């Protein structure tokens, strides 16, 4: 019989692998998608610059959102924190499919906040599913 804590860690690891595989792929192709898109009010000639700015916004907001993430995870709990922290990743990937400058940058801000909550919740969840023997 599989230990419940081990099962939780394996499922979480598989979920993170799928989510970040999709996220990393979308950020790698973001500039190409923006170049090839003919959306009004979007400077497609500057697709790489928009993609760079989008990713910069994500990590800038993430750096500051880390200050409030522990309080959010304390309020939501680890599981709900991971769930609500993962939603902005899905929104960001969807924004790449139908890019508009406002929604792309808005999703980048939301993703920065969600990432802070997600990674804090992930750390708590791993700690909750660990014992002295499984930590090194």
C-alpha cells in the first residue's frame, strides 16, 4: 500500500510538471506568436519586446508579492493556495493564444501574484507531507 504522503508528493510533482511544461513552452514561443499575430492595437513588429516585458512584469511582481504570499497561504491553506496560485498560469497561457496588450500585461501581473502564492503553498505542502526520515 502506498503511503498517503508519498502519493500526495507524486501527484503534486506530476501536476507541477504538466503546468510548468505548458507555461515554459508558452513563454518560449510568446515572441513568435506575437510576431505572427495580426491583432489590432498590438505592435506585432515588436513581439519580442512585448514578450520580454511580459516576462519581466511576471518576475517583478513575483518579487514583491512574496511579501504577502505567506499570509495568503496561511488564510487559504496549502492545497487551496496551490489551486488558486495555478489559475493565473492557465489564464496567462490562454492570453498567449488570443493576445491583446492589456490582457497580456494584466495576466502577467496576476501570474506574478499567483506564482508567489503557488510556490509558498508548495513549500508548505511538501513540509506537511514530510517526516524527519524524508527530509535531509
